[in-house]
C-alpha cells in the first residue's frame, strides 16, 4: 500500500505538458476573442458573444475544479477504507 500511494501521489505533469495546455488555452481564447471583435455585427451582438465566451470559460473552470474535487474525495475515501481493512486484517489472529 505505501509504495502504491507514493507512486500515485507523486505523479506530476511534465513542464512540456503544462506549457502546452496553457498555450492551447491562451491561443483558443485569443483567437475566439479576435473572431468576435472582427465580426461584421453591431457592438451589442459582439458584447453578447463576449459575455457568452466569458461565462463559458468561467463555467469550464468551475466544472473542472468540481470534477477534480470529487475525484480527490473519492480517492481519500478509498484510502480510508483501505486503511480500515488493513487494520482489521492485521488484528486478525490466524491461530484462533
């Protein structure tokens, strides 16, 4: 158990992956913003689309955080359950 938890908790993303994800985020947000600004429509329509983009990005961050929090709570619950089982097994006397 100890070795598995160390391997699991020490898993980190590489610097290249982090840079790639941030670059993709910045690029997609920038290109979408440039597209909205250059649309041949009135300012009200551009503002509406900009607010839609803002709310979409915000709700995406919220969804990602909520999903991560749920996964971490399940992982913690599984670790607690595993510790309880190990304690019960260690207390079990095979001679009786």
